[in-house]
């Protein structure tokens, strides 16, 4: 065999090896994608009539979906994420300030946003002293909306529409009633909102980063549906995964994951480190079924995006 033939065979062998490697890689990726499709389709096994889930990657693109993205659902407390973003915009604009007195005596906008003003869950009854513990309160959020309306002379629903929904093209989203619980939206719109939370454009990255850190550290409190947490960490309207156990996100998810779930059987979480988010909507009220199903579902999504081969 002459040198030229040997060289040609070496090149051919190398190219075959490269081809086999790339083929194996693509097959492996396909298995991963197929697995991801299987993960999202798990919502079909939930005891609900309708459900949709959408996953958004760090580029703001939809990485996976299952169900009707355009169907509109009641959000319940996931509404607070939308309202919180409107409050952040108002803070950046100077329409309101964290230290503005609001709520019971001694309370401020800061306390209301972080659920430390002392209000009862759904009434003006004072349950504890301002700043003493974390007392999750719909009523406190409604007082925030009243304060913003007083300062701007703009109805809160209109403010949220102009400040958040219109700029992001969230055409199916509205708040008709309480800023704490009466939002309605689609998975398509929440995907746009999640993309904004992954790469903020309506507020500065610094503002969002500050809003998603712990405010009033070390406070214990009740996480609805999951019992007493110590600490029950919260940001400025955003619930923080932190070290909470039990919790609705996956057990291995990053402590800096933030979001909210709603009693209407809905949730939205954002992992700022992994750069991925998931919005899931159903039409069944939160209960034992969700406590059992959601952590495993979210853990599977987290595991998929934590695998180096399939990181986006």
C-alpha cells in the first residue's frame, strides 16, 4: 500500500469516527428531547379537565409546551407576580417609594410588598406587629393598589395594563378586581412575562434582582397549603424558594428560584441561575393533588435543564 492510499484511508477513518460521534450525539439529544416532551405531557395524568404548561429558556424562547397556549385561565395568586411588576415600575418611576406610609400604623409600602405589615390573610384585622413575622396577605396587596391609585390617580388595573401588559404584548391578560387574586391570563401571555423576568426590559436588572432577594430576613410564617416555614422568605411580592420544605417547586431547585402559585391550580417559577422558567395553568382548585404532582413535575424540568448536554 503506497503512502497516498494509507493517508486517504486515515482521513476516511477519521471522518467515519467523527460521523459516528455526531450521530451518537444527535441520537442522545433526541432521546433527551423526547424525554422532555414526556415530562411536559405528564400534565395529562393530572386530575384536571384542562391544563397547559410552557417552559421558557434564557433567550426568552419557548423551549417546550403542552396544551392550549391561548386558553385563558383564572390565575388566583399568580396575579401577585403581575401586580408586583407593576409596583416595581411605579417604584422606578418614583410614583411611589418603599418608605411611603401605607397600611396599618408603622407600616410602609416595603412591609406590604414583603407581607410583613401584620394584616390578616383577607381582611383588615391586624394579626401581629409590623415586621414581627411573615403574614401572607391578599388584603395587604389590595392596600398597595389603593396607595398607588391615590398617588397616581390611575386605576390599578389600568396602570398594570399600560405599564406591563401592553408593552409585553400580553393581549389576553387583565386584572378584573383584586390585584392580589383576580388576574386572568393565558400560557402564551405568561411565557412573554416569564421572558421579561429572565431578561428584564421594563425595569432595570438591578431593580428585579433586589426584588427577588430576601426582604426582612429571618421571619417565620405560614406558606398557604404548605404550613409553617422558618424562615418563610419573600422578596418584594415574589415568593422565594429558599430552603422551604415542603414546597411546590422541585426539591432540588435552586434556592434563588422565585415565583408564585395560585389557589386556582396555577404556578409560575423562574430560575435566574439556570435561566429557565415554567408557567403551568389548570382549571382545578389547588389541593392534595397539586401538593403531590407539582414538585415531581418541576423537579423533572429542573433535572432536564441541569444536564450539561441539554442546557440551553
